[in-house]
């Protein structure tokens, strides 16, 4: 494996010593928001009356298929922008920038699996907790964006977080109504 690929795969997703450039940060934020919205849509569309394993499988399947689709689409877009085929290192970078899509499914799967295995929660309560966790993740993006801009959090940041969560919920409702 050449040194560029090795360093690309082994460095942290967000290095504090070397900040992400604006394009990479934007790409990862886009993947994060997109993944969270689709995971939330999958959770809401699934009834708590379905088996726990079915809901977990739907969430995991949504995360993996969205990850692959997002990485592919971003790679095609970058190829069009640059006017050439992407190198292997650039393709790996697109995969890396799409990882936030996968991370969107972790908390819901852990909550749902914990409820299924240990029975600590009713399935409907576990599903609600997973949905709320995704909304919190979406709303928290306002704080990340403010940090990238060098701004301190304020009351407007909290209002922005609430607005972002409401907008994401509206998008999810639209997706569920139109596709399920």
C-alpha cells in the first residue's frame, strides 16, 4: 500500500492538529445530515409492532446503502468537477468523507439492540429514544458549523438548532408520506 493511502486510512477522522479544509468539512457535514435524515425516516416508517431484529436490519440496511450511494454520488460529482477520473486515493477520500452516514445508525442500533437483548425497554420506547437521539444529532450540527466558522455558541445557535431539527423532521415526514 502506498504511503498516501496508508496515511489516509489511518489518520483520525477529524484531526485537531490539522483542521479539515472547508470542502472536506462540508462533505462530511452533508453526509452526516443526509445519513441522519434517512435513518430517522427509516425509524419512523417502521412500526414498533415489527420485530426488533427487523427494525435493526432496516436501520443497518439504510445506513449501508446510503453510505455506498453517497460515496458513489460524491465521487461522480468530483469527477465531473475535476474533468478526470479519480485516483484510488481520491476514491478512498470520498469513502472516508461518507463515513458520517454510517455513524448515524450507531446509536439507534445500540438502543434497539439493547432493548431487544436485555428487555430493559419496551420496543416502542426504544424506538422513540432512537428517534430523539437522531433529532439531537441533527440539531447539534448547528454547533459544529458555528465552530467551523469560528463563532461562539449563543442564543441564536440554540434557535438555529431547533429550526434545523424542525426542518429535518418536516423532510422526514415528507419522505415517509411520499414513499411508505
